[in-house]
C-alpha cells in the first residue's frame, strides 16, 4: 500500500466525492483493569444482546479471509448444495450459495448481476449491521434482469456512472448472499447455477475502465466457519466492528453503556482476565436464553403440533428488517434473529415458508442420543419442492462432522411410500444420503429441525394440510 501525505489524501477524497476523514487518533490502552462490578455484569449481558448482528457479521468476514483465503470483492460460491462444512446460521442444503464481503473505505464498488434466466435466484446486499440494503433476483430490484449497481460509502456525493444504479450504504462494510436454487434434480440446473455464479462481478469504481479479473473461489468441501462463538471473543468482535463503522444516533445510548465494559472509540479493548471470565459468562447466559426463546417461544402453526413459526417477526420483516418499529429499536428480536439466521430480505416475499421444531410432543428437547421419525403426508403444499434440515441448538448451524444434514423432495434416491407420503428418520446411526431417508444426528447434541416449503400453496395457510410433529421412535436393533 502507498501512503500519501494527508493533504493529497484529502484532495483525492474531495475529487472522488468522499468526505475527508479526520486525522487518525492512535488507540490508547485502557486504564488499569477495573473490578468486575454488578454494572459490568449487567452491561455485558445487554451488550451481548445488542451486538449480535455485528458479531455475526465479523465471524463470517473472518471465515471469508481465513477459511477461503479471500480478499474483499472476491466471490465465494458453493458448486454443490451445502453440507456441514458451511457453518453459517440455518443455511439450507438445497441452494448453491454465492457470498462476498465488500469494504468501501477506498471508495465505491461496482456490483454487476447477470440476468436470472429460468433459474430460481434470490439474494441480498447487507450492511455491517445486517440491515438489508437491496434484494436481487426475480423478486429483487432487478426483477431478474440483472444490471450494474454502484455501492457507495457513507457521505458519498460523487458521480454515478451512466447505466448504474446507486445503492447508498450506511456502513463501510457489507456482504452479499445470493441463493441459486435448482428446482429439480436435473444436473443441468446445477450447471446453470454454477455458470451464473461465475458471471457475478465486483470491482472498485476506480478500476472501471479496466476491471481486474474476477476471482472466484469454490467452497464446496471446504470449511467455512462463520458462526460467532458466545464467549469473551464475542466482545472483541463488537469492539472491532464499532471501531470500523460510523456511529448512528439510534446507538448513542448503548455506546455510552459499553464504556462500562471497556468498549470505547479510540481506546483499545483490553479486559483483564477476571473481566474476560465475566464477559464469557454473560455471553453464555445470553446464548442459553436465545436457545430457548429463539427455538421454543414461537407461534404454533398447527394446533396440537410442535412446529412453530416466527410470525411475531412479520411486522419487523415488513419494515425491511431494520428492527425499528414504532418508537422502539427491537434489540431482543434482533438478537434472536441473528442468533438463528442471516441475510434477511428487504422486501418480504412469498417464495418460501418455514416452520421449526426443537422439542418433541412430550416437551423434551430433541436429542442426538435418540432416534426420531417424521411422517410427511402426501400432497405437500409446495409448488416447487420441500426440504427438511437439522441444526445444532447451541449454534444454529449444521451439526458438525455428519454425512447428511438434510433431505429434500428432489433427491433422486428419496424413498416415497405408495400413498405418496414420505417417512424421514433422524438418527446418529444415519446411513449415506438417500438410503432410508435418514438425516444424521450427533450423540449428546440437542438439535432442531426446519421444514421449508418452496412455492407454498393455500393448503399450508388454511391449514387443511398438517405436518405431524417429529416423534421419538421406539428402540430397535439395526
């Protein structure tokens, strides 16, 4: 990197339409560690709730750099549907994912999206707070036609090249997640998805005259460990992200409270060992609360069954997942959502519908030490296909080191009963994909299932079709 004098930098920023940055202030180490007070413990817990989207963002960005060996604007894609090595929150096992991190400190970035064609394409651009900036694909701003977009940093006042649409970012950091979903088992659809992924472009506006070759990295069979740990490292992530992003008025009170635990602009975050222990305890406490509230305290979809939905998030979804509703910033709902998911839509669509189950009909947690069954009646109200995936209750990611994370109705080897129904078995003794319709569990691990309807039909919403709960199976020898 070439370092120019401050006056030259200010002039360059002015010509580019960017606000001149204030002279950098060296970070100073925190004063000698304070004792772990009741105020410290209270505010550590609140910070873990408030900072969930930031920590989740930073964990995925770290995986982008560390696990993929990527640099900003490189494009990661999964040439096959995800297995357990895609460690992000509630990823599905049917889509071909495309993921990329961007940073606008150096100026605007161009994003070129190809036309969707006949492929099912849906994706989003998110800022560092994981607030959706825009949607892409058939239900997005481009209506499946593709196009060129200029991603501009906070305060940008420069030109927008002809033929590009500006997407103004409230933060310097952001990411894309594009889902390319084959709607059949035809291998030509998978090939089409991969070809489309390799047509997406990201490059600095400053290089628009001669864009550099795009770098694509296939992450199939590679670990992408992008889930934030709920320990003291969670607060390191929050402190790092706050140092990179401009303050927003909605966060001023919380930023003041964070000073109690040593997170403050212009100062290094350096908690003592005793404080780190207290931070780890607070993060673990919040993880436990989110595990229960996030998976169980939801709205039952069918009376008498354990499947539930996040219907109480509907008003927040309609508001574009800013989590600002009425006169409040809903940080509790935001924490639950980003503990369980990521890449929310800007516009709520009707392409998919999800239900989840974390306890059996006897109100016991679903556990990896037992065998379970799910009977899926015939005529599932899904115009395209259905799928069921299993996740670790503690992380909301796929169970690690398992051969089968999910099954969908497009599986060539799916065993279907004579009446059109399907029986799924969940077991730590799971056999290879497709055989006996088994999904893998891990002994000692609590888990939850998510059933997805792609192209949901009226029978789902009028509830004339019912999905029975997952139930424990009687013990039997293999």
